[in-house]
C-alpha cells in the first residue's frame, strides 16, 4: 500500500507549501511517500509554484491532488510544465471551481 500524506482541508498557507516542497517531496528526503493530497487548502499560484518545483525533481510520488485550491492559469501552467520532467506521477487532480483536470 502506498504511503499517503493527506493534508486535505488543513488550511495550509503558502509557507506550509514551502515546507512541503522542501521536506516532504524532494527525493533526497522522500523515499516512500507515494500519494500527496493537499486539496482544499486555498493556496494560490505561489504555493503551486513551490509544489511544481519539487514535483519536477521527485521520482517517487505517483498521485498528487491539488484540487480546490486557488491555483490560477500561471500556477497550473507551472505544475503542468513540471510534469514534463516527472515520470512517476500517474494521477494528477487539479480540479478548480468550474472545471476538472484529471490526468492519469
């Protein structure tokens, strides 16, 4: 069973995204975390930029849920760009207010 970190509705701040990106996601720190759920936290483009930076170099996480945050077009673009160098993520959920983007 994959190791899961569920931070759904934890009201994460942009600062918490920094912590997640540097301590939980970077590969030298993460060897077992497979599923990361940071949905419903309200972070915006800066938070998604930090998550995207970590995602670009992580080769362990297979499922990333960023849905129901305040990620705009810029943040979404950064996350999608990060996926171009990430070969491990099999499922990405970035559902937003009026649309759903689910990549598997």
